[in-house]
C-alpha cells in the first residue's frame, strides 16, 4: 500500500514537473514572439530608443511573472495569495525607492514629451548647458566652460524648462544711451542701417530701434534684431563691439553718469 502510494505520489509529482516544464518552454517561446512584435511596433514610433528598451523590459518582466505564477499554481500554490505577496513586495520596494522612482517616471515623461533633445542648449532643474545625454534617472548637461552637470529628472519635470535651441531663430536685444541733445530720428537711422548691414541679421522681422526710457543722463534706445540661432552669440558680440565706433563716427555722443554741482557764495 505504501509502495503504491509512493509511486502514485511520484507519478503525480512527475506530471506536475512535466506540465511546469511545458509551461516554461511554451511561455519562453511566446515571450520571444511578443517581444519581437513589440520591437517592430516601437520602431515605427518616434519614441526615444532608450524608452523602447524600457518598454520591452517591462513587458518581459510581466510575461515572466505570469509564467511564474502559472508554474507555481501547478504545484498547488494559490494564485490570489501569490498576487497579494507580489503586490505587497512591490509596495514595499516603491516606498523605499520613491525618490528614485520619481526620477525614473520623470525620465519616461521626458522621453515621451521630448521638451529637448541631445545637443539642445537648455536651462532646467537648476542647471544650464548643452544636453549630452538623457537617461531614465538623470539628464547630463555640459556647460559652455565644459563643466558636466547631472540633473535628476525629477527636478527637471518639476520646474520650468527653457530650451534655447528649440526654435531656428533668436532675437538679439541691446540697449544704448545717447545724449539728450541727440537727434533721435538720426540716431535711430544710424543704428538701424548699421544693424541691417550685417548679413547675418534677418530682414523679417525687421530691425526694431525705439526709445524705451529717459534716464538721468541719457535717452535709452533699445535695439532688437533677429538672426539664426547658430549666429546668435556672434551677432550679439559683434554688434555690441562695433556699435560705439559707429555712433562716434556719426557724431552721436554716448554719455556717462554725471552730476552738475552749483556752488552759491552767500555773504
């Protein structure tokens, strides 16, 4: 009787192992097919390649978790209890890593929304520079003086993002003061003609030059000119460097702060 019971038990166990093995083999084959289909579908989208890998890994983990539950069910474990254990473990891990998960989720949002791309010049999360890489946990910036800033993604999505490179053109703003006795229309013409003489300055929108303030010792003029984004710093520095000489040559004085002191001699 005992021998028969042992044989029956071993037979039942063998069948369970065989069934579990079949589930494993078929599941592994099915996961391969699913992942290939997902990769083909993702290749047709505009999502970041790193996000492709992340989505594929998530699907892979979910599929293997289902296979594991199916195999353990074969050996008599309750599926509901297993799901409860996995859920509790997941909640504990999420609580312990909530800061990292916030950066992780923000990294996914950045890759989906694409507020910037590699090579853009941005100011975000307290850092400013050219985007060198966008990872799931952090974004790496390189400053103009070649410093590397690693910004957690959670800080980026939680604050304003300034993308200087997003548009093809940029506006160069400059201000200069001229003496009160200057013919303003003449000064505007001299400045406008000078700015328009630079081939890098766009003709549309037109150059703007108007009075913006009457200061203590000067009339403040503001100039605005548009150029291609790649020419911005060259145009700005070149115009500012040459403008003083142009105004001086045109006989337009650039005043400096001064004070007239009148002394009365009372006897």
